[in-house]
C-alpha cells in the first residue's frame, strides 16, 4: 500500500512539473520573439518586463510559475526593479510586455492559454499624441490592457520610484489620480510622521484613484479598519467648500485617546500647468500629466497643502470610523416578514 502511494505521489509530481515546464516554455518562447522584435539584449538596463502573471491561472495552474524562466531569458528581475506587475482578475488572459525605454517601443502579447497575439508598438510622445495610436491599441486584442502597459512602461522609463510602481500594480495602471494619492501620502509621511503609539487612519472623500495609492504607501486598508471610503453624490460634491479637497487623514493614539485630523487639498490646476495641458482634452493627457508629476514626487508640498486641521477627540474619531448606512436594512433584507 505504501509503495503504491509513493508511485502515485511521484506521478503526480511529474505531472505538476510537466505543467510548469509547458507554461514556462510557452511564455518564454513568445518573449523570445519580443526580444528579437525589439532587438534587445538580455540584462539591458533599458529593458523592463510587465506582466499580470502573478494573478492569473490556466488549467488550475498559476502563471507565476513561469516568471523565473522569463527573468532568465530577459534579465528582468525583481531585484533590478525591471520586473513589474499589473493586477488582473484570476480568470483574465495572460498579458506581458517588453518595453525598451531607449527607443520608447513596447512589444506586447495577450495569451489565453491556446492562442497568442502580439504586436510591436511605438509609444513615444509623438506616437501617443496621435488619436490613431490609441484607437489602434484599444481595437487590438490588448483592449483596456493597452493603457495599463503604456502608462506603467512610460513611468518606469521616466524614472518613477519603485513604490509608485507598486501603487500602479495594485491599481492596475498608473494615472494622475494614483500619483496624486502618492503625493498626499508622502506629504503626510514627511510633515506628520507617527510618534510611538500612534497610527494613521484615512477617510477617502471625495473618492478617486488616490485611495489605492494611499492604501499601498500607508498600509491602510478597509479590511484592517484603517481606511473608510465615502463617495459623495453630485450635490455633495458641489457643496464642498473647497473643490480641491483630497481626503481626511487621522493620526490617532489609541492608548492616550487623542489625535489630530488633517484635511488635505491637491492643486490640480498647478499640476495641469506642469504638464502644459490645454483646455481641450486629448487622449495622451493622462500620460503627459503623470510624467510631469514625476519630478515633484519628493516635494509633495508643491501640490499638497493642509486645508484645515484640528485636535481629534474620541467621540469624533469613533464617528468618523462609522460607515453610517446599514446596507442590509436599506435593501430590506433584515425586515421581518
């Protein structure tokens, strides 16, 4: 009986190793094509690899198993900050891209486990300024993945810090909204560092992409009760005394039962001025704006300021941490028959 069990375990192990080898071979063979199209050399400091492999699965197998082989082929590793990820649902197709920042060219592929489709794209400033470029990318198999890959690639090529790229990974792309959240969090870390016994909390209201960057940089999540997200309706937004408000940060000492509340604002008008954006909206505005924000990431005070601040009482803190509406009661699910 024991001998039979050992045989079964060996066979099972061989099957698993075979599945890993097939996935690694399939993706690396495709990436080898991309290396050729880009005329890239393994280990080039101008090359990065972006993929959703850690998040997707094929035939019950995680695609993350192929990453070692991909790093061996391209020289792009986590330690070199040239292996980047983009989050996607577990059942999404595999997406990977190689970006050469010296030529601003992106080779991207989409693979559903059976069929692969790939293409080389020009993603420099001149190309992205053309509406036809964006239309072609969105009509291609990449679809919505196009902006994710292009925005992360161009930001990496522009020298974006690794922690900002981790924010982009979680948000699944990089945009000015995520970058504004990065700047808000950096402002708090620089101007209001924690003292012993203190902890940050955050009330995101109004809501935009900034919430995801705040989660990553300050490790504040709804699941850990560190973040409350409160969307505002149009009437509430119009009633805001300052349209630049970017959320409420709390620095709270649970033992001392006291803290500080800070309402921060983000100067979007100045940000747009840095990117020299016109009044007419263009498809490349998002990329241009996030690239324009990169040089000021270490100086968040240039765009972030304190609108108001005050001491925080225990009663105020508890009230801020309450979500307010019982969703089950609102839906009538808890009504007695």
